[in-house]
């Protein structure tokens, strides 16, 4: 009898003790850290990278860490797509466009102390090409890499590739990795892939500290950074970066409001208006180059008839898409390529609904109405579902019955890449974002006739020999002005041929506290921050 | 008894193999191409092919299953498509978080549930009984997601008493990985700072998770205790002049807890599943977070790994419950 009572008393006391201890220890935990509090920037991201290996990583989630731990030969400047030096101090391009020579910055060291030199550049790229995963396709133009001397490295291309510098400035596959870290951690000639999965050894302003899987990645300031740490009136430089993986937008919102986060990347669109009204919180909203569009199956009647396609173009209510579906967090596209990319044609028309014109075009087409068409979008893309419903209502006005189907991307792909082109839906919604800042990354895979599925994403089977020729020529043209003229011409032709309905570019929305200073958004480094230039002023 | 135990273990193993087959078939009939998902939306055909080869996804389905099973019997759970490392390593990283949360919630549910149950039974139909019944009913019927957010709004946002989001203050490094349970590892390494922080971070999610089971345990204890209090031997005990407290604690409770033990075993399984939802709200880096990503990526090995482990834990816990009967109930021991 007594034993049970004793036991109960024991457990009761233990519980009380644990609760008490937790409160006391919890309280103690805070003040001890005030002795030398590092200036910390805490960012919430819904997505966790799969891996940290610069050679294989090809997903938005890894962008933030890669941008500041690794450095590239060249980078995009500030908020633009202009190329500026990073680890290369200057470069020359041979007149035939086949040889790129980079003169490297001197006195740079990797985080493990290894000196940075031409061999390291050669080593990094050869490792990435040997592993041949993720971003490797972007570098298929490279024939060989030569370390001419310690500070000079040469890239020899197989054929001229005018987008080579923009490719080198992108985040994927371009970071220079410490050769010592790779060779000393290679197991079974795996190029240190197992080790680099959760380690990073670069030259950047921040060093990798730890990755607690599912929870966070911590980086710390590289005090030996070659760029130094200039004083700024804006506030203190950031000593420590914590990127927390918080999937639930409501959780991000609460922790941001409470001040446990400095930056939240995934506040729900429905909450943005309310959150941005709160004192001390700032909404940064910038255009992205993420385009959403609908492609016509141009091989199949009645969409092989240009008048029908054009009638659909004028029937669509673009304004409602931006205002009511995207709630203003998007801008309408201007032609088939994203606004803001070098080579984008700024003189193209931006369309708005004109039902009268649409009806006239339908009549001129000679096609008997009513006609039945199928619209297909990828499951889970809610905005594309709503666009489909709007389009359905709009097309009813010109005698077209639209049926809407949703499929997983694999099934869409199976239908667009089928041998029998009548399998391909009449209208397919899709989206695209550029890997690097060149309009070529938009136009070539989606509008060159050699890129019909399964080769690539010309899912409407568009083909115009003149466009093909312009795109091929531009690829080999090293003079930017001449190249852009070709691209602009190609975009005009694509719009004239009514190959697609170009819908909208979403905006990036990031919420942050006003004590975070100096953030500059770059439209290519969409999910990354210029942490080196950023300051905290509390 | 030993025979029975061995039979139970054997049956459990067969059930586990059944689970692998079921999950394998279910996850493969879902339309989708995991190789393409893993290679990324802009990957070229050749790269998708190479991923497919690397993970053996190009082989016929029965052959894939046989390969998986033969690897499994050698203790190899395969490589995860989403994290690109062995599933076993992922489970070692993520499972302890879920286990810690589930254990804490079970402890709260059992202690709180039994205490409420006793109070209710003793003060049957008094206000305290009504109150605990309302709380229990609430526990069973309130959605975890809603309860979690409300608790967060009160104790984190409004009062600022408890931290929220994750397992540990992000400025601290986790304790040395011994068991992966932060509280235990902090104690073992005498790291008081991480101990305090990990307990503080555990309170809200554990209470949220425990709430529904607390209701069930408390209802069960109440009903079972009331039944037992009607028994003849209780009347005898009272008749011989024992104090009511002793009658309750020594004579009634011990017998009343036998059905409660069964419920606790089953509840543990429920809590393990419920933890997945709680993890999302509290950004708790456990198996739920991992499983969600595995499902999104159609990461077959990841999905089967999670299911197998959860099944295994559930079976072990229920075996333990059976063993507990032996200690609680001499009648079973005698059989």
C-alpha cells in the first residue's frame, strides 16, 4: 500500500522537478548568451536543400547558402543582370568566341586555408562535369579547361556560346570548391560526393558551420574574407546566419511577428496585406522572371488555324488574371520571354481583352463553331486552375467549349512527348524560370523547332525556319547589340505567329523586419540574399 | 508464456513484411515519375535516365521489390531519392525528434489522464467530474492543428512564456548525438543550456499532441475505476475499515489500470501518427517532416523506411504492453 503511494509521490515530485528545472534553465539560457552576442540574421525558408554539393545542387532551396559560401568567377551585379567580376578580376573572349580567358584575383584563400588558383577553378569545373548531374547540362559547350598559370585559366568551347558568361554567373554548378577538401574526403573515387552532401568549403564571405537536418543551416562570418569587412553607417555586419526550415506559412508568420525571425520567405499571399501593415515589418516585392504561359498545340485542327489562336488571344481577360487571380502579385508578360532579361523585346504589345475583335477573328477563320478544346494544367498549380476557369468563361463567348483537366507533370509530359501529336492537349499551361540571365534560356528550349518534346520543352510544336535561324545565329554572335537585335526579331516573329498565350510573371514577396538593412534583390538569384552587404541595425 | 511471446514476435515480423509489400505496391501505383522529380523540372532526358538507372527504377516492379527485400534483410534500407543518402542515415537524424515528442506526449497523457480519471471517478457527478469530462471531451474532439495554433498564440505570441518553432534555440548547437533525444543527450553530456532550451521547446508541441490521448486515458480510467469500485472485494476492503484513500490507491486503481494499459499502448501508435501533424505546425524536425517530403518526391525508399520504422515501434510498444500485464496482473502470470 505504502509502496504505491510512495511511487505516486515519487513521480509527482519528479514531474514537478522537471517542470521547475525547465523553467529555471530556460530562463538561464538567455542571459548567458548576452556576454558576446553575435549579430545574427535568421531567415525562414519553407524548403530544405537535398544536398549542399555545389556540383549536383540544382534547386532553389540551396541558393541562399551557395551564394555566400561559394564564389564564382563572375556574378550578376546588384539588382541587375549585368556581369561583374567575383573571383576573376578580368577576362578576355577570343574573336571566334571559342576561348574565354580569366585573370584571377590573387591572395584569395578557401575556408580550409587552401590557396585559390587556376588549378582550383579547373578542378571544380572538371569535378562538376565528371559527376554530370543537376546543373551539368548548362556547361555542355565546354570542351576543355586549362590552368595557364597560377592566376590565369582558359575555357575552350566546342562551339561559340554567347550565353557563356551569364551561365558562369549563375549559382548552379559554378561555385569554386577547395580541391584539398575534395581530395582528402574522397572515398571509393566518389569525388567526395558523400562528404560534400553536407559540407561546404568555398572562398565566400561566410563559412559553413552546421546543418541540423530538417531544422536549420548555420553559417558564420569569414573574418579572412578577401573583400574585407568595411564599416557601414547602416549597421553592423552579420556574424552568424541561421537559415531555418519552416514549412508552415502560419508558423513563419508567427515567429516573424514575434521577432524570432528577421526574414520570412514564405508568408502566405493571403496574409501579405495584413502582415505588411504591422509596425516594423517591411514587404519587399520584386518582379521575378518566372513566366506562366499557355501553349497551343499547333499541329492539330482547329488550332493550326492562326485566326482561331488569335481569337483566343483577344478573348482572354488578362486584367482579371492579374487583379483577381494573382491578387496583384504578378505582372503581365510582354511576349514569350520574361521582362527584364537581356535581349527582351520591350516594343512588343501587351494584350488586353477585346471580345469584338475575337469574334471577328473567329468569323474570319472559317471554322464552324461551336468547337471543343481541352485545357490541361499541372496538378497543384492553383493559379493555373483559376486561369483555366476564366479562359473557359471567356471562350464561351466566342463559341468555344473548353474542358479543363488537371494531370501530374509526368502525365502531361507523356502526352506532349507522344509520337501521335493529336494526343497532346489543345492548350497546355506551363511555367518557366531562367537559370541564367539570357533570353536564349527562354527562347531556345521553347521555340526552336529542334526542341520539340521529348528533346525539350517546345510543347506546342512551334516551328518557324526564320526563328530557328535567328536563334542559331544569336548563339554564335559575340556582339551583344547584334545578338539582342536577333533575339528581339525572333520574339516579334513568335508573337506574330501566335504561338502562345503569354500570361504573367509572378512577383517575389519577402517579409522582413526594418532593422535588416541593405538587402538588394537580384532577379536571377531569386531565393538568395546579398548577406555580405547586408547590415543589422537594432 | 515464452512460447506465446515468441509467437507474437514471429507474427509481428510477418506483419512487417506485409507492410513493405503493401506500401511498395501503394506507392508505385500512384502516378508519377520519381526520377524526373528528383532530376528537376528542367533536367534533360539523359539526366532523368541516369537517375532512373542509379536508383534501379528502370527495372520491372517485381524485380525492384525483390532487390529491395534482399537489401533489407542485409540491413540496407536503400538510398533516398530526395536526400540522396542512405535512408537509414536519414532515419537516425529524424526519428529521435519524433520519438522524443511522442514519449513526452505519452508521459503527459498517461500522468494527466490517470490523474483526471481518478478525480472524476472519486468525485463522480460533482463539478470537478464535469470539468474533467469537458476537458477530456475537448481533448478528443478538438483538432490538433487548431489547438496547436491557439496554444502558440497564447503562450508564445501573447504571453511570451514559451518558445516556438524547432527543437532548440537556433543559436545553440544540438547536444552531442548519443541517442538523438535532446533532453537525454543534454543530461548525459551535462549540457544544462541545451537541456533547458530543449525542455522549453518541447512543452507546447508535447501538450498539443498529448491532449487528445489525455482525454481518452482519462475517460478510460474513470469508467474502469467506477466499475472496479462496484466490486465485492472493494466492499470487503471498506467493510474491514480501510481508509478510502488506501482502498482507492491500493485495491481499486491497480485493477482499474489494466484496461488503461491496453489503451496507452494503442494511443502511443496514435500519438506517433499524430506527431506528424504537430511537427508541421511546430516546425519540429522529425519523421513527419521527412515523410512529407518523401511522399512529395515519390521517394519510395524513404516512404517504406518511415512506414517500416513506425510499424516496428508500434509493435515493440504493444509487446511491452503485453509484458506489463504480467507485472500488473498475477492472474495472467499464472496462466
